[in-house]
């Protein structure tokens, strides 16, 4: 199967995404290359790329940018050492990189948001906007909720804003970077006691949450979206005549 046919599969899967400006599409490599084994990952970091090569993959499907900006523009990176090392590695190993971002965040059942909710056993929806969904959960305090999230996702550490004993009955989810003040307020519209997000803005959203007595739990961008890329790997198995490998993208931070 050619890489271009893999790209067409995604274009056919979410055609509406490709009718507008999108970051989805090929980011590196020969689209006419015959591929046999595809790595699905949250981000094509150097560590992920090395692991993909070790596993014999010749195409990478990534959710996030490969070249350090949303649009993967490289004009300002021509002499950048990190870019040059990655470009050389991609070239030397004849890899193809295709990004699926806009078409996967809210894809039903297997996408980023649904996969995170499934991983956390959140099922009953109280309300949702374009970006945020709020779930009704059995009453739990904020400290126990943080431990549950940490254990369910297998992450190295977790932090939150709020009183550890604060009761939580409704939780908002904002995957990735959807941890702004507007996102928190969207969750509050549906009675959320806490917003779980990937990233937040500490001087803005976190301080508002503190003053408003609303829990805020930024678990890390990759931690919030890895389940959705594992979901993609499961989705592609049997739908593409290729070997599919899921490669976990680790949290970049060290916890003491």
C-alpha cells in the first residue's frame, strides 16, 4: 500500500476537515513510497522515531507537529541543530510522516476526547460545547480523583488546584491545550466541580480556579491525548491492510 493511499484513507474518513485550512496531511517523505508497517503515535519525537525504526515501521502517523510549530513550517529552521538531526534521521531511514490532528480530536468512540473519557470510566454526559464535555461521576473528593486519574493513565505525577477534600460530582474534560479560562467557564456552565485538561495557563486559569473554588487538573498534553492515539491504532487494525504499531509518547518532564 502506498503512503498516498494511507493519506487518502484519512481524507475519506473525515472529508470535512480537508475542505478548510488544516494542519493534517503529509509532513515528510515520499508519498509514493510503498509502506508495510505504520507507527501510530502522539508525536514524532526523536525517541519515538528511533523506536519506530527499531520496530521496522516505515510510516509514522502523528497527532502533533514534527517540526516544533503548529503548521510544521521549516523556513526558519534551516540551520537549527534539532531540526537538522531529525531531518537527517527521517531521510536516512526513508520514513514518511503524516499528521492527523483536526480529524481525530473529536472523532467518535476512538478519538482523543472519547478515548480519554473511556480510559477514566466517565460515561454519563451532563453537557458539552464544541471543545469541552462534562461528565457526571460518583461523588469523590479531589485528592482521590487525582489518584484515580494518575493510576488509570499510568502517569508519573499529577498536580491540581483546589482543596483535596472538595467533593466532585461533575468533571469537565478539555484534552490537550483546552485548559484556558474560557474552557473552564464552559465546563462550569454544566456544573463542573473540576476541569481535567492537558495544559493550562498558570497565571490565568489556575488562579481563577483557585479564587472560584473550582478544581483544575492539568495532567500534561501528551498524557491527555495518548489514549486517543492508542484508540487510533486499534481503529486502524483491520481497516488498513498494513501492520499497525502503537508507540506511546512519554511525558517529557522529570518528577522528583
